[in-house]
């Protein structure tokens, strides 16, 4: 409880701003971000896998409120307690659009986003057909929806919190260098959730 209180106090101090202060944030042109994240994978068996990792983001703002982004993130995942299986790496790549609310003078700027996502679960050195050193990948196209809030520490720097939910179906399996397209009846649905905390640097658009 004490640790939780100290963490909440630190976040509150970080985001504290003088009343009435304006920031005149940079909302046009390129931005570069880094996020740490907690992730959960929910396949059809309803037994979640959980883990954490990080993500890089490249963005482009057309004007004050609308922009595009490309993210690449990797999380180290562990099967839920009581579930069989081995640890794996979950890679998530997003290409999407983001709408940001409020004006450039506001420190707090919430946003909503949508993206096309590729999910890749990579298992290394698993036993397959008698070979104990086989690498296996499961790939799924997905649709992602999310939202969050950015706090502008300065015109170019922002810190933020975000939540992203993705849903898709695994339609390909890659065993070492051989890729197999699954028939529709063999595909299975997956969902993932990401909780992200990070920073962005917004380059001035001159």
C-alpha cells in the first residue's frame, strides 16, 4: 500500500502544472515515442498469457488533432498459472490513425485511435516432430482500438498513458522456414490487451 501511494504521488507531481499555464504543443510533423507496456494474450481457451515489454512509435501529425502512427512492440509472455505451454515473444505491429482532443495550448490532451495490427507469437526451441530445437511462429491479422491521454511537459515533450485492445484470427503458422496457411476451419481467434506508459518527442514542423 505504501509503495502504491508513493508511486501515485510521484505521478501526480510529474503531471502537476501551474493553474492557467499554456504549453503551445507541437502538433504538426514527425514524432518519436517509446513506451513500456504490460500485455495480455487471450486465446480461445480463455486462459490468458501475461507479460511485459516495450514499443517504439513513429508518428506524423497533419494538424492539431489528426495524425498517423506506426508502432513496433515486443513483449515477453508467460502462460497463465495452471496452463501448459512455454514462454514466448509476442510482437505487435500497428499502422493506424489517432484523433487528439483539445487545443494545442492544453497540457492534458486525450486521444482515441484505431489501427490495423499484425500479431506474431514466436516460440523458440520447442519440440516438433522429434526435433527439440524448432522455432514456431503463429501470425494473425487484427484490428486494434484504443485511447489514452498525453500530458505535455513542454511544447515538444509529452508523457502519456494508453490502452490498446486487439482482436484477430491466427491464419498462418511458420515452422522454421516453412509457412503454412491455415484453412478457415483451422483458424482460431485471439485477443490482446496492452497497457502503455511512455514519452513522445514531437519535432517542430517548420
